[in-house]
C-alpha cells in the first residue's frame, strides 16, 4: 500500500493503480468487505483516480469507503471525516460545488462536535473550507475561514508554527 502511495506521488499512476488494486483484492479476501482497511484501500484508489481525472471511477470508491467507515468505525471517527474531505475535494475538482460544500461543512460540524472548536483537526476543516472558497473565487469567505484556522493553529501549536503562514 505504501509503495502504491509513493508511486502515485512520483506520478507513476499505472504502477500505483496495479498495486492499489492488488492490495484492495487481498484485503477484501483476507479481512472481508466491511473491514476499515478495505475502506482505506478504496479511499487510496479513489484518490489516485481523482488525481488522474477519472472521477467516474473515484466517486463510487469514495462512497463505498464512507459506508464502510460509518458501519465499522462510526461517523465520529477521523477516517470517516477524512473520507468526507477527500470526496469533497473530488467534487471541487469536478466543479460540483454544492456537493463539495455540503460535505466540507458536514466534516466541520462533526469535528467541532467530537473534537471541539479549538482542536487542530477542526482547524484543518476550517482550512479546507477556506481552500474551497478560494478555489471558487469567494475570497472574503476564504479569508475568514483561513484566519479562524490560523488562530486555532497559533493557539494550539504556538506562534512559531504560524510564522511561515503569516
């Protein structure tokens, strides 16, 4: 799996796909279709397809990963929230802004409810929404989300962690 992730990062998409498919097949066989590791394989393969603009292949994989995470881990698990972010990222690339915004706001609400409004992963969700609005050209909203995320990061990580950003 890690080798496939590396190949994806290096731009060797065909090699990455072959390995991701093999890992997914093995995990399904050895762990069953509802195991969280199967969800991780689906999410990773979907990410590869999303990066190569093969959205029709990516979308059902992301959705299956969400179903697995919800059933096996629950809505409050970080893997579920990350999968929401990943699917939202794909919808943003597809310019399906309504779907993307809905998922990003859902991840934000789940992180706030489960982690609190001062948690670093809540700041991640704020940053993701900032990036979404930036991509959409809604710069005022992007700025407010970015600033709120920066405020939390500064509080949690200290001034040094935000010096490069400021």
